[in-house]
C-alpha cells in the first residue's frame, strides 16, 4: 500500500531484532490496526515566524524509535503498526500540502487503520483531522496537549483548531497544558466564546462524549526535556505527566486518531526530544493495547 503523493518513510539501515520498530510493517497493512503517516513540512511554522526544522521531524522520530522500545513488553502485546510513509509536501503551497495530507489519511482510513500522524508543523493537524471527520457521522471533539491555543485567523502553524471549528469538522475543543503567558487575550476570548474548555477534565476521568481526535504538540513539554521544538516552553509538563495523558488517549475507545507535532531536529540536543516523541507514541500504543475492542 502506498499513500497518494507519498514516499516510503526513512529508517536506519539496521534495526535490532529485539526492538519494537523491527516489527513495524512497511510493505503491507495486512493484520495491522495502526498506521504511521509522516508529514514532513514546516511551511506553516515559517509563516508564523517560528523556528524552522519541523520538516525533519518524521525522519528523526523514526530514527529514535528504531533505537528505543522493546519488541516484547511485559504484560501486553504491541498493536501491529504499518508505516504508510511520508506525504510529499507541495513546496510553498501550504493549501496543496494540506490537500495531500487529507488524501493520504483518507487512504489509510479506507484500509481500516487508525492514523497516527508525525509532524511537521501543527497546522498539519487541520488536514489530518479533516480527513477523519469526513468518516464520522457528526463533527468531532478535539483534545489537545499544547502550550498554545492555535486559533489564529491567519494561515500558518497557529491556526489548525480554529479551521477545524470553522469548517464544521469539530464541534468542541479541550486544551491541556496551556501557557497563560504565551496566548493573547484575543485568542483566549475567541476560544472561550466558541465553546473551548481549558483543562476541564483529568486523564483518569471520563473523556468528553463523541468521536475524539487527540493532538500532542511537543512544546507542551518543558524545554529542559524537549528543546527540539518550534517554540520552547520554559514552564511545561514533565514527560511523566505527558506519558500518562498519551496512554489514556490510547485507552479511550472513542479516540479515532492521534498525532505528535512540532518535533524540530535542528534544535534537538542529542536527540532528546525525538526520543521523548518515540516514548509518547509507545505510551499511546500501550493504552491502545488495552482497548476492549
């Protein structure tokens, strides 16, 4: 299976037989329930004057995953994962890139797989979720872990959740990990006026009703742990807290997709952030393994 406008994901030449990544399928999705989709584009980050580099995120994520995670964990079995490859960006044409992401995710959904996106700028969550919403009977409910609301009106990495609401793809948003010093009064007012909720439920509580999408912006993590992001967070989450949320998202049977965004390898000292991204992906999968159906 090859996604439209796609190319194979880049992996290290040698992956240890005992590693989780050794079991990722690359030729066929048969028997798999999760699909990885790389979105190597940071055009939106540049439009919002962020630090470039997130276009290299999917390759750095795969390299980190190849070196981390046992293939035989204690107490559960990993869900089978298919690497659907990377969506080829359309240069500076961000709208065409978005169209390609939506088309690629739709192909994965047609194959009966739950999509996990790896970015790339956070604007790519918009076309990623747009595809999933088209397969649902009603607009989706969004849960995202982010230092920023990302409800700007202008085109760029800071607009995905506003576009999802305005396009009718989502009906409700819940944000966790918000940095109150990094969001304008205008954006907070818009978010609240449009039914947005800030940290209104805990990971151990019942999640909101409806079909859910979950998005992890790595800048929700403290910069001491995650320097390799488009916009560092001086007072963010600990990795342990983030992992608990990611596992809870995997466990919730109404979560229809998951993405990990804004990994920026040029700013990632010793690959620390990429390794955390791999950890969060594995945490989501460990939760998914506990789903009843």
